[in-house]
């Protein structure tokens, strides 16, 4: 029987010395390690490698670590351990609310880091996630936040993209008007279903072969919307 490959961790940190220290610590703990020094590079590596876990700094040169977690959670449940010098309670709450699984401050104890990683990896669900979703002529690249139709990029507004992403995340299932409004506009917008009709009309015009007879972006009358692959 062949030995299983070691679990792979992605370290996203812009400090070379910290990355070197983490590599030594993590490899000694039995992990394979990949590195990225910016948020954008980290998201690209996460999509390409599908690592078992991520160790993430909050102070990155391009995107904040919080934004990296938020974007990652748009398409993935990869466990994330935030490792940062920021030790304020508000920073911890913000990171956990954004989707991080645990939070550890620098300087860190190597054994505690390994123990926390073991804990979040034990809790992780098996990953069968597809970062790129295709239906009909449409390709939605969730990590890149890019939508293409027949290979050509389609420009969506931020709100149109958020609506499409939500339907993609729940593809095949009905997403209610209230659920969409609460997630995209907040709890005070739950009755404003006219917002949805406008944005759904725009999406269909940009993505459907026949916007008046949609194949993919289906209306469930009086309930919500559903994305169908077929």
C-alpha cells in the first residue's frame, strides 16, 4: 500500500522570514507547504492547489486578510487559520465573522500552531468544491470573480455578480427572495423584491440565449429564483 501524501498547507504572508519559519515548523509537523506573498496570489494558489488548510496574515500588501477570507468563502470551505500581530478583540471578531476558523497572534508557539491546525483540519468537511462552474455557454470563475460567455468575458456590476454568485453557490436549489435580499442588501431590505426583478432582468439579458425564455436563471413564482445547469 502506498503512503498517503502529507496534507498540504498554503501560507499567505508577505514577510519572507515568517514564511521561512512557518515552513520549518509546518514541515516538521508533517505538512507539505506552499507559499504566497500577496492576497491575490494566495487566492490563485488556493484555487489551483486546493490545499487542506491555509495560514493567513491579515496585513498583506494588496488585499487585506479579511478580504481574502471573504473572497475565499465565496467558493470554498478550506479551513483558515489567521496568524497575525493584531491582538485586539475587534480584529479577532472581524476575522472570525469573515469566515476564518481560528486566530493566533504573532509571535507564536510552534506547538500551539500545530495543535490549532490539527483541530481545524479535523473539523473540516471533505472538499468536493468546484471553483469554476459551467452551465450552458456560461463559465463562472469564482476565485477570479470573472464570468465568461462562449469564452468572452461578460461585464457584470458588483451587485449583478453577487446575485449570480449566490445562485451558483446554491445551484439546483431555490433561493428565496428574502434570503437573497438579506444577503445582498441587508435585513432591512427583505421586502424590496423589486430590486431583484431589475437585477435578474439584467443578468438574463447578459447571460441567457433568450432572456424572455430563460433556460438557466429560472423564476419560482412567489418564492425566489433557481439556477439550473441544463
